[in-house]
């Protein structure tokens, strides 16, 4: 069962472990595109083993929305026991700026002084990084003891909204839509497959 993927905790843990005071922003660095400061990772799936596709089941009633985001309107509910098809995902989060303190063997081509932005957490102290328009895989070397670059991240912006994981579902009966409350969803990942189609 997926428990609370509406969580900033994984990302916050990684970022807090190397947080430093804000530094001047170099003029030639372009952050990822955001709307109102929120980055949208289309097709993203946060956390280790996250693989939200195929048939998933509501174990309790779950609110269904017309679209992802803060202006989403409820259009119905999935009923307890209802099976639906997960057809798309979206992670919404506030990117956190970081500066490479020490380059490592991974990911290439990070160099000391490069400005990056932390995006979707991928589990086990790892996350996607934005660097000059490219998304790179990165893991905190303090967490996994590897040859990854060491990065000092700024603290998350004050008042930043939490990361939210949205899943678009197709139903057999009733309106299709998006769900965000995944605590009562099963069969939604590589580690949650027992008794699933």
C-alpha cells in the first residue's frame, strides 16, 4: 500500500542534510520552468519502486478531481474496492537550488560551482536534478556512500507548498479524473504487487 506520497519528507531529508544559507544566484543559470514557483514533473513518480501504471484499487473511498493542482475541483469519488486504470502521473513541487561543492564521478558532467535544482525524489536518498535544461539522476553520497557529487542545497523556500503526487485514472463506470490521496490505493508500485493483476 502506498502511504502518504503527498510528502515533502523524502526531498526535505535529502535537502536538509546539506542545507546552507542562500548564496548569490549566478546570472547565467536558468532554473526549471515553473508556474507560481511550482515545477510540474509530467510522468514523474516519487519514491523507491514507484511505478504507477496499470490497474490500481481503492481500499476506501478516494476523492476524484477534474485536474491536478491547487484549483482542482472534486468531480466524484472512487468507491472502496473499485479498480481503475492508472494512465498518467504528475508530481508538483517547488525546486530547491543547490551548488556543487565537490564534483564526483556521478552524475557527469557536474563540476564544482555548478548550480542545480533538486526535483522529484526517487528514493533511498536519490532525486532528479535540473542542470542547464537537463534532468540528471543524483544520490546523496552521505546516504549511500558513493561517488556522487556533493551538493549544498538552499533551505526550501518559506511557505512553499508540499510536494503532491497526482495520478490520472480511467474508470469503467463514472467520470475519469485525477487522484492525489494515495494512502488508500493498492497495487500502485513495484513493491506493492501482492494480489494485484
